[in-house]
C-alpha cells in the first residue's frame, strides 16, 4: 500500500496491493488515458514530481527509470511511501 497525490487534481489516493494506480485513479473519477494497460505502449506515461517509482513496465529506458521523473501508471508502483504525480 502506498499513497499517490495528484498535484493538479488535488486528490490523495491510497493504492492497495492488487490494484494499479490507473485503476484507483479511474475509480476516483480521474480521466487518465491508457491503452495496453500492460506497461508496453506508453499511453499512460505520467510525470513524477516527488517520490520513487517502482518501475514494472517495458516502455521506459534505463535513464528514464533512474531519473524518477516519469512512470507508467498502469503497472508501476512505488518504492517510496508516497508519490506525487502531475495529474
Ligand atoms: Fe500502455 Fe500503460 S497503458 S503502458
């Protein structure tokens, strides 16, 4: 379980084990684009403002992964207790 703050939506969401950030955002009524939902297409690419993502996708390259500045919300999770996303 970790917390995701959506900076532009002014929402704080709790992401439980077994649910993606994308799923929880949708349940909260956030209109977040997606396509493959398997971490491959790049549609759900999101800017990370704070926190450390736990990358589970096959889309980002190593430099992007290490930068902690972007993530795929359909599959990736958090290494930190909290992420702040530019949504
Ligand atoms: Fe395709 Fe997330 S929806 S990478």
